[in-house]
C-alpha cells in the first residue's frame, strides 16, 4: 500500500478489496483468497476456494503465459458453438480469437480439413525464441516477425505477442520450423 497526502492506494501488482490490498494471482497459480485477485489479471477469472488456485472463466478456456502476461483462450467458437478447429487462437475477441491471428501473405492459402475453407497462413512463432531480426523465411522458429511478403522482416513485438497453441496438432507443412504459437495482438 502506498499513501500520500492522506490518500492510500494499492501498488499496481495488488488489487484493493474491503480496505485491504491483495496480490494479483495469475491463472493456474495458487495463493488467492478472493476472486478479484484472479479477475484483476484476466476478466472473470476466479479463485477456487478449496485449492486457493486461480482458474480461467470457464472449463472451455485454457490459460497461456505470454511475454506481456497471462491470457485465457476461449476454445469455443462463438459463431458455431463448437470447439475451435485450429490450434492458433488469440485471446480476443472472446469466442472468435481464431480470426485475429496475424496473417502472413508470404505463405500460400491453407485449407481447414474440417470445413474445406481456405485462409492465409498465420504468422507462427516460437514462444521461447529471442530472435528478433530474422524471420528465417517465415518458418515460425522466431519471435513475432512479420515477413511482409518475404522482402523486409519486421519485428512486431510492440503490437503482437507469441501466444502458445491452444492444443497440440500435427503441424502445417508450409512451416518448416517447430513453431508452438501464433502472433496475436497484445
């Protein structure tokens, strides 16, 4: 708690409740005692009072750690009510995050095996990569680097985070690296 001129407030890593400051707790971590400790990190996240662990808002959500903090991915597509058919899902907009990954025009259109629909390939990335200056021809082995049609690599971490895949999958043949995430707006 920080007090100045008779006014007290919680530090940015804490949340105020009933006149006390409680530390913010990330999804999947333990140590919470009230829901607002969890929902201060991600909207509608809650504290399970039995385990004192924070959880994402519903069973249909998966918690992911990013460079800018924790996010909860909604696995249910809002339009269909079905589980998402692609593993690269961004946290927002809720229920349509599969539509907001950064797309790479350098890759050919991909086909969704479930629906037959085609779409541009996403800018895939590796969540642990520290490479920020070379996209390796857009193979997904680096941080979020937009290939811009393969001519000028642009590091876009000021706008995008590498968010891990929502579920395991066999990979995309057009990507020769070993990506484990997609670039989502931060």
